[in-house]
C-alpha cells in the first residue's frame, strides 16, 4: 500500500505557501458578514459625502470638525485596523468547531 504523500514546509514552493496562507485567511461560514460590512461602510460613506456637500452655510464648521476627528481618531483606527477581521476569523473558526 502506498502511503499518502506528506510534504514538509521546506518541500513547498512559494506559490503553495501563499496558497496555504490565503486558505487560512479566508472565512468559511461568515464571509457574508464581511461583505455586508463593506457594503454598509460604502453606503454610510456615500451618505456622509452627500450630506457634507449639501451642508450649505454649515460647511466650514463640518470641515473643521472633520479635520479634528481625523486627527484624534485616525491613529487609533490605524492601530486597530485588523482587529475586526481577526475577530471575525476567530468567530468563524468557533462556528466551524460547533458544526463539526
């Protein structure tokens, strides 16, 4: 009987290693949550841009507040940028464990 071929990490090509990494990063069950979140962000961004353009006499105040918020919140958002995806990946793996 032939035994299944087992490959060590040193036997893998760069393309195969990248493929393994992308498989680990993909969501099995909760990918729709990621897609919905992207659509919500795009819709909210579009609504915000529309409201900002039609602010009329309040436009300078809106721009001032927006600049202040970007200065304060920007570094925090950049620091925790990957947390939502890691959290979603964690929950997706737990769902996988519950199902199997």
